[in-house]
């Protein structure tokens, strides 16, 4: 492997280690030869996200131009042109090694561009359209790297796991997203619980959720559970060497829902985090779990709502 490519993989790993603690821990359970490819995908998605979310002091047009310019470099690289970028060589190499679907990457970049202009979503169906590109495609990008005994059967569970992880993040990060001017909780769900955007902003300012907001968050937790339930069968379809990784990611992201429930669904008082001791225990347990053992759906014992 040439020096530039080695450096690109190292840069992706650095981004993953710094910003994706949960998934980085899970990735450490993969065989060494697979890890760098997961780091590459994480680096790609994280860097695009940072262009959108870490440049808020810039005018929207300039942020869009930066995303367009970086996307154009990526597309040029896909067509075999030389790429002068600190991490794209690793992503392009991973795509080539596993013949990943280029359409997934186009969908992802389209959703990242939406974050520059779309501040809320009328319905859950609208949010699912966004998450299809921002989350579900990451599941299908990952599937060839993880390996599966039945890739066709594992595809939809992989997509559902992407939905589950992203919705978990939206639930946890309501306050942070409000600070960016965004609301990922659908308007129709807010209306269902008689909550307005102004109510969310007021609760954010006070540092605590109202009873109606807590009911709204509880509802979103049950919706996330439905995605976890739909994703669960896919874990046992993965290659044996990849199952501990995804069991860990599944349990730790799902553990965020447990923490949300433990703080009475008040995601505005503090950010729900899985304690480090539990994180390490989950990883150890995943390593000791027999291949093919079913996974436990996270969250409180409630009947999940429909996923769509």
C-alpha cells in the first residue's frame, strides 16, 4: 500500500476514534483486515457531516459550495482521476475492493445537502426519505465488508439498523439539533402530543422537558425499537467474524434508549450516555456470545409503533 493511501486510512481512523466512540469500540472487535475499511466509510460520512455542521459560521451558499466541491472530488476519484485529499483515497480504495454500490454514496451526499436547507420534516415518511440516504445506505455500504451468509436477506435488516441508529441519535441529540436550528422529530409527531417548536426551544432554554415533551420522546423511543426489531434478524446472517462487532454496536446504540428511559425521557436536561463500564461489559459479552444467538431488542418493554 502506498504512503498516501496508508495516510488516508490513518486519517479516517483518527476521525472514527475521535468522533465515533461507540462504533469505534465495536469496530475493534472485527478482524484487523476489515477494520480499516470500516474506518474509511466512517471517515467519509463524518467528513461530509462536518462540512455541513461544523461550518455554521459560514453563509449557507458557501457551505453548499464546499460540500459540492468535495463531492466533485469524490466523483472524479470514482472515475479514476487523481484525488488530492487527506481521506478520499481510502474511501475510493474501499469502494473498489468491495465493489460497493456507487448509488449509495450519491444518496448519502444528497441527504447531507438537505441538511443545509431543510430544518424540519412534516411527517415520519418525509424523515424516512432523508434517513434513507443518511443512514439506511450506510447499512448497505457496510454489508459487503461485514460479509453475510445470505446478502439478499441481510440487506433490509442492514437498512433497518441504519434507521435505528440514526433515530437513536436524533432522540439523544434533540437539544444539539435545536441549537443548529433543526428539528428531526416530525411535525406530525409534535402535533400528536400538542408540542410546538417554541415549546422545544423554551424547554431547551430551561434545561428540562415538559411532561408533553417527555411523552413525545417516549413515543419516538418506541418507534426506534421497531427499527431495532426489524434489524435484529440480520445480525445472525452476518459472517461469524463480524457478529461480535455488530452485536456490540446494536446493544450500545440501543443502550442509549435505556438511558433515555432511565432519565424519564428528558433529553433536554442532559445528554443520554452509556457509562464506560457498561460499554466494556457489552463488548466482552458480545465476544463470548455464540455465533447465531438471537439479539435482545433494546429499550423498555413496550410494544413498538410502526416503522413507517
